[in-house]
C-alpha cells in the first residue's frame, strides 16, 4: 500500500503544480439535506453518476470500485455496500431523503437497496462517516442516498422524449431491457419507465457455471412533477421492483469446509419493494425559510422458501414491512453559510407467517414465524445543523439530534411480549480549511448510534451458517465515535481526495452461541450487546485530465479492524474488506467514439474473526488477492443510437470477492444498445 501511495503522490504533485487556474464546474449535492456545493461538505463524499448506474444490472453494482465503498454479494440479484468496515443496518440507505432501512434490516449484508429501479436514478451520493445530526439512527458508518431523476422541461410547449435500452452478457446469460418515456412542459411533466432482467447460471473464471444462480427482475416507475410557480414545486414518485425467485447460492452449493450444502432449497420468493413518495417544496416561505415536506410509504416483501439439506420439511415464509414516513425541514442559505432544522416521524409494522409442509405425507402446519407477527417500530426525531464560514478560509459545520425509538414485540409461543423505548442524542462537527483556492483540509468528529430493530430483537428460528436464533428482548443501542481528517484538491485538470479515519464502535449487537444445539444439529445462538470494534483506514481517489481526450482515475481503499466479543481475547474484526482499488483510463475525443479500460484489484485478506473462519462463504485460510482487467467501447450512430461493447475479466481470472457467497463472474462480454430521442 505504501508503494502505491508514494506512486500516487509522485504522479499528483507535478500535475497539481502545473494545473491552470481555470474555474471548475460547481457540483450541487443534497448530502446535507439541502442543495449546497460539494466543496462545502466536510465529510468524505462519493458521487455515482446516472451513466455509471445505467451500465449495471442492479443499482448496487454501481457502488463497486468507488472511493470508500466495497461491494459484497451474497448471491446474484443482491448486493450490499460496506463502508468503513460496516454494513447492513450500520449504513443508512435513503431514497430522496426517505429511509429505506426498515424494521427487518439485518446487521449483516442486506439485499433491499437492489430493489430500486435503475431508471429512477439520477445519481447516488455516498456520505462516508457519522453525520448523525442530519440522519440519526443507522448512520454509523455512512449514508447511501439515491437521488431520483425528476422529469422536467424548459419549454411551455408540451414535448416528449424517450429512451430504450437492451443488453446481453455472456457470463450470466443476462438479458436486460429498459424503456422510459417523458412528456410535459415547464409547468407539468411526467415520466414512465419499465425494466426487465433475466439471467442464467453464473460462469466463473474456472469455466464452471454455478447453479442455481439465475434470477429474474421486473420493475416500473411513474413520476409526476409540477412547478406552478418559481417558488414552489410538487413531486409524486412511485417505484415497483420484484424478483420472483432469487436463489441463495451459498446455501445451495457446498461452501468452505462443507461436503454437502446447507439447504436443498433456499429461494427469496419473492423479494419485492413498492415505494410511493410525495414531496412539496416552497422557497422563501414562512419565516423566510425554504421548506420541504415529504411523505412516503414503502412496502418490502421478503418471502422465502427453504428446506434443510436432505430434509422432508419445506418451509414457506411471508415477511413484510410497511414503513410510513413524514419529514419536515426548513432551511436558509446565507452569504455566510446555511442552516437547517427539521423533524421526522416513521412508523413500521412487520407481518410474518411461516408454514411447514411435510413432503412425505403432505401435512401442512403453521410454525413459529421469523419475526413476531405484528411487531412495530416507531421513530421520531428533531434535529438542527449549521454550516458557517467563520473567516475567508475557515468553514465550520455541526449539529445535534434527539431521537426516540420504540420497538414493540407481541408475545409468541417461544418469547414474551416486549416494549423497548430508547432516547438517543447524537451529533457531529466538521471543519474545512481553504489552504489555497484549490487545496482544502478537512476534519470531522461524529457521535452516533444504532437502535435495535425487530430483526435484532425478535429474529426466530433457522439462520444461515447452521445456526438457530432465539430472541433477546433486552438489547440496547449501539454507540459509535468516529473521527477523520483529509485533504481535497480541485482544478479543471486534477481532482484529488484523501481521508484517514478511525472509529470506535461499542455495544455492538452480535450473535453469540448459547452452547445449546437443536435436534437437527444447529447451534443455538442469541443476539446480545457484546462486541466492541476499533476500525481505521484510508480512502483515496484521483482524477487526472492528461489531455483534452484522455483522462485517468485511480481509487485506493484500506481498512483495518479489530474487535472483542463477550470479553474474549481481541481478534480481527469481522468482514473487513481487503486493501482494494482500481485504475481506469478514458479516451473521449468529444465525437462519436469513446473508450475506457480498467484494472480492479484486491489484496489478500487473512485477518479473519472467529465468525469469519466458521462462515462457509469465506476460506478459513483467508481470501486470496486478485487482479482483473477489462475495457469498454462506445460508439454513437445517427445521433440517436449508442452501441456499447465491454469485455470484463479479460484474463478469465478465477476469484472471489471477500465475504461474498459465490465466486465472481469470469470473462464476460456485454453488448448493449441504447436509443434516445
């Protein structure tokens, strides 16, 4: 890593010294819950463009190989971002500022962010750190926010535009089609889109096709925007995405240390998300503030069909979360900075039913559900945050939040009723120092928390990894303290970001063995506040414009962590990504032709926790490092058409991303065609 950092420094220095003084384009982001320049955000910020998202099968795929983000994939059709060594419910996921994290969000990698239509995306903003005054519960390692594309036209005359896209790839035999149609004028605009994706079994670098690993996905989106006056606007947005039957591959094929798979059947059938969001914006409203009011409803269905390996009992689960949210904020931008105050309320209700069918005699009976049926989570918060330019060179920001979380669990045949109410105070402080017109120094402190949810408190029954979970209704909130310091440089030729961070994560909820074993041989475990973690690392990104036609990009991420579980000896922290990054070259002469190539890499990861060693997805000797190369050619035709041909993993490398549930795709040829009008 030191050699690569020295190489990056040696490359950056002369280019920065030679950079001209031309102004660079200002980028507005909503990472602070109001639209401000990205140069006024003190936290580490990663932006993923719409073009990057559209080149992928899933929204989550676009997060891979970015500054500060590592992507884990338990099975195709899913994906989870790991930020600063944290994952799942320790990362807050938002869609246009509304929570996607729900009451059944796991502390392990989750698949729900994959259930957002690609056609809805304008960009993805990844806020790395602990910005808890603005975002509160779950914003421990960072925030991943999807900003949707709002339809709009400049002319008062009614117009229409559209886009169709189709692609095919060889590694997963994936066939993708998408279509979008917008029409309207400067007062009223609408957008309609539909998507369909179907894949086959994945071919790995060894040439083997792993099965079953194919899945299907279908999605639709409707959005309506209205701007009756310059000072106010309305938005109604509706998303739908369903994966009817997605196999969990690591349960269906033997893992490390196994001669037989854990399950004969394991399907997410279906995974489904419906999202309805209404937004009203009023500028210079009451009190001279800019007001935003949001109301949203999200339904997530996480249904499953499972059967232990060789068993005659098949289980069918129906699990759902109905999350209703209302947020209100008022903000003002002044010559000296900006500030925002707000309130939010969420209520989530969980439905869960599990039935068991004996395949030998056809007898069907209802058994204990995954979660206590009828469980609820209510969340309420008040927050304030200010960004203030103290001097010409010093910009400070900070805020505080008071949050209340109430989890209610009804009684079940194996657990008593419980009601857990917690109030948490969180806050953060940031500093930006303008060393020169181009250079900035950054520093941040954050105190955050994650309140236990229904998944933590009431998950019941069989779990992956040959475990059987019993409930614990006495859990408390997890706590995190995080600090980082960094540097940022911007010119029209060079963009450079570097963040060094350290965090202390206490009272972490972890699964601990009770010493008991079920009749079918599963270890009985229970979630308790028994882990403490220390994680530190480095995130670096560099963009170079070498000429008018050629641009280069490099990313380096390094994470190191250790933990102590239930008073035992200190060990490496679990699921910590290896040293990883990428190098990319782009050629674009501004005409009909564009070429890009890449080299992605990850080092060995042999610092494993005891849980990692026992996880059948992870080689107990450690995950070997890997390097893959690829290239993409894009060619425009007749102005409306774009042909894209890419070849990834050119050398057909056989490898596995650390922590993932199956080997990565082998050599993969993808052909895509897009027509826009």
